[in-house]
C-alpha cells in the first residue's frame, strides 16, 4: 500500500474513520462499512497499547514551559481534538487535569474541518470564538478554525495555510502573540 508525507499530513486532525478512508483511497479492494469499522477498531487497539507506554518524559519541555507561561499570563487553555484518546494521552503525559476544558472525539459528531470541536471547547470555556485562538498543526484544523470564526495559529504544514493569522516556527512562539 502506498503511503507518503502528503497522505500522512491529510490524516492529521480528522476522525478515525476519515483517516481510514484516506488510507484506503488507493486500495484495489472494496470493504463494507462493517469491515472498515473492524479495521479501525483493530488499529485503535494497537494505538492504545502504544499510548500506555507514554510517560511525562514524552512531553517536551518547550510545550510544558509554553503552556505554563500562557497559564501564568491568564490564558484559559482548552484542547480541541477529534481523537477519542485525548484524555488518555493527557493523563499519560502528566497533563490530565491541566486544561480548563477538553472537547474531543467523545463529545462531537463531526471531525475537522467542521468547527464543532472548537465551538464546543469555546463553549466549555464560556468564551466566544472571537475571544479564542486555535493552535493547529493540520490544514483541516485551520479550515475548522476559520469556519467557526476563530483566529488560527499554525505550526508545521498548518503555518502555510492561506488563512492562518499567525504562522509559527515553534510552539513557544505563542507567548509572543498578544491578545
């Protein structure tokens, strides 16, 4: 099966089933919805076993220091992720109770580029989209931010999005954004 960086980038920020559809695009086989669900569940089981090996050492010091600086500056922090494993990941890396709100695959019905995950995160924070900044590493995430009325800061490929307000070279560049 063919796989490259472009395909990998398309997998970022989308649901488990949307990811599977991307991976299967070039497949010569046809799969039923039940078979696709079985594949997705098998993959997620393997992924969850790998997540169990994560520790706080897997959290980069740059990310932790940036989050601490933002919190010290009075920012409310939320996670907006399509993943149903978000809380497990945060727990494993020592950030289980760190965020003011978590909107993830357990409380949304639409994945990015739909803005639902970010709209719910803003709602949980008691803020309007205009008062929030979405930080993304996926093009679909910036699409979702724009669709929801949020400003977006982009890392990696997301920094190249034509509608990203703040292209970032490093996560720590967030502390220089005013507002």
